[in-house]
């Protein structure tokens, strides 16, 4: 099966610190991949390189066959204009650790902002489909609330609906439950499991091993800016080969 | 002493503390106000003349001209300030230093001096020429209104830049990233996401600056712009009713600024609307 995300030899340096040391991996369409690893291992940076919130220092990322951030012509890569890059990003959904809902807009306005402003869809039609997405995350009744009136778990579910409303080909989740109170984690994971079952391609940076075991097809373990081990969920969690993976899993299982 | 011996709350009479200091202060304030009011009543002001000129046609035209100048100046100032604030935040060092230089020059020269320089620009450049298009004498272009607009607008822009900049910086990076992640361009996220949120921080100081500008426009009287003080002076040069005309001006300024303050309150409430119902309301000081 042709991969929908191809990451090849991606390096990212922040000053003298190398956050990614040449990472390559492919993710197939419909696959749910969890990226695990200790903090500072570069997993969030890798995720942010996929939609170019971080521009890789070298290496390329293809999504749906298109190189992100560049136009390819006769062995040359020409940097895209902001507008063209924005168009590429509109097909890649992202959910952030801190939700990042637009606080001056209602829940409904948050969800229709992309379809109306970016895809130039009609407002009425956008509202229709936005309400369906809100229904899907269980928050149709909060359409007219402001984010400040919602709990963290509800805000994150709205953020998922906002990303889904763009009908992205892949969804990136950057530690979606790390900023949540423990009792609110479940509701967000429940929504994500439902999405995983629906066949959406998902790349999830997370610390929730139990969730990864249940929802992920494949696990990538990162440490020190590199992929240390990758494999089928059952194999990697049940029988990790690399000592660092074993160490990490032993530590988080307590 | 057993528990039954204690009085219940109903059996007590609560005696409030007496704030002697406050009573004294109030008495002093009333006394002082009385003295001041009496001084102005028995002083050499013909209040009837004040009333007579309050709605004088030239005075009304003057306050309207003050308002017109203020509005145009603030529009020019804010547009400049937004541009310069974005330049100051740019990654390009030339844009950044240009922004700094502009702010330095126009904040360090007194506003009255800038006004006089713009008005007398014809002394340096007698003709303004756009090659092959037009050539006019500078005095024709730099009317008192245009000179005042340029002087105040450009100087105001230099001050407002800091206000806009702090407003833009108050919006978290995550907001720009979220906007980018749904495919918005930077300019889209600026208009839809960043500026609407920055307004909460921008409006209060911008309101202050607008109120300040209403009063600064009075300086334009020195270059013969027909704002309210110029009108008042024209009248008192003929009639000799100096203090009466100044009181008329004071009344109009206070009225206009009172109205502006109320408008500012409404605008602030509008931009704070999304925080209603949240625990993060402002503390009651």
C-alpha cells in the first residue's frame, strides 16, 4: 500500500541543539500510529515537521505524494509561498496539547472558521456539517458556548471537531491529553478511538500506553532525536527489542 | 463556662465601625469645592456671556473641526502603527531597524515642533513635483488641515506602535499555529484571529490616546487650523471676553471626552464578551 505520509532524512536543529537527527518513516493510508518516547526525544518536533509548523533543517516530508513546503521541478525544490503552504496545511489536521481554540469565537464559529475562510464554503452549509462534527464529538449542545465556558476535555473535543471540519487526509495529535485533568482524559481518548475505527489516518504523539495498545496499528519509539524502534503494536509493546524501549516501557508502566 | 452560657448571634447588637477619617475628608472636600465654586461665581466672569457663546456658530464649527482632525489623525496613526508594529516584529533586520528609527525620531521631537516643521515645509521644498504628472507649490498642498494631519498622524503612529505591538504579543503563539493548521495564511490569521484578540489589550490605551489627541488638536490653532481654540481666540480678540471664551472651550472639550469615555467602555465590553461566564474575570479592586 502506498504510504500517505513519507518522511525522509528529516533533520531539525534549534541553534546548536539537534532535535531530529535524520528521521525516516512511512505511514500508510488508514493507519493509526502512536509515537512514544521520553520528553525531549523529538517526537513533537517530528509531528510539527509534517505540517511545517517547524521547517526541517534538511530532508523532506511528503503527504499524499506532495512535498510539503516546496514545489518540485527538474531536481530543484522551490520554496512555496505562504498561500501555497497554507493550502497544503489545510489538508493536514492538527490537534494541540493546549487545545488552542480561538477564545473570541463560539464553539460553532471555531469549527466553521476553516471551511468558511479557507475553503470558502457557504456559511449555511458549513454550519450544517459543523453541527454533525460536533455531534460526533458529543458537543452539539455546546455550539453557542465560548471555549472559556467549557472544561478542558470539552475544549479538546471541539479542537478535534475543528480539525475534522477541514476534511483532512491525515490527522496529527500532539499530546492531546497531556494538559487534561485525569478524569477528563477518557472522553477525549474515546473520541479518538472512534476516529481510529472510522479509518482516518492518525499520527499521535502520546504518553497513554493503554490507549496506544488499544487504538494503534503501529508504534514508533523515539529517543534522542531518532527512531529507536518501530513495529506492530502488539510486538513492540509485548516484546520490545531495544533496551531503551524496554527501559521506557518499564518506567511508564508503574 | 458551659456552652449554653454563650449568646446566640440574634442576641447581639452589631455596632459598625465609625470612619472618622472619611467623614473629615468629605467635609474638607465639600468646603474646598464651596470655596472654588464661590470664587468663580463672584469672580470676574460673565457667565451669561459663556451661555450666550456656548452654541455660537464658530465655536460649534471649531469643535466639529477638532473632532474631524482627531478622527483622521487616529485613522492615519493606527494604520501606520499596525504597519510599523508588524515591521518591528519582522525577521528582516532592515524592516526592524526602520521601525525602531521611525519610533525614535517621531517620539523624541516635541509635537508642537513637528507641527511647525510640517506647516513650514514650503521653506525647504517650495515645489512638490511628481515627474511628468504634476508640480504644485507646497503651500497649496500643506494647508493647515493637511499639515496638522501629517504632523499628528505620523507622531501618533510612533506612539501607538508600542500599543499595537504589545497587543499583538499578548496573543499566544498557539493561536497562530492553530490558524496555520487549518490552512489560514498569516494575513488571514492576523485579521481573524490575532487582531480581534489583541483588541482587548489595545483598546484601553488606544482610548486614552484618542482622548489625548482630542486635546492635542488644540495645538493646531498655532498654524491657523480652525479648531475650537482658534475660533474662541478669533472671538475674544474682537470682544475681549477672554476667560468666558476659554470656559466655553473647556465645556466642549469635557463634553466630547465624557462621551468618548462612555463609548470606550462599550468597546471594551464588546471585546471582553467571550470571557463572560469564565472564572478568569478581572479581580474586583
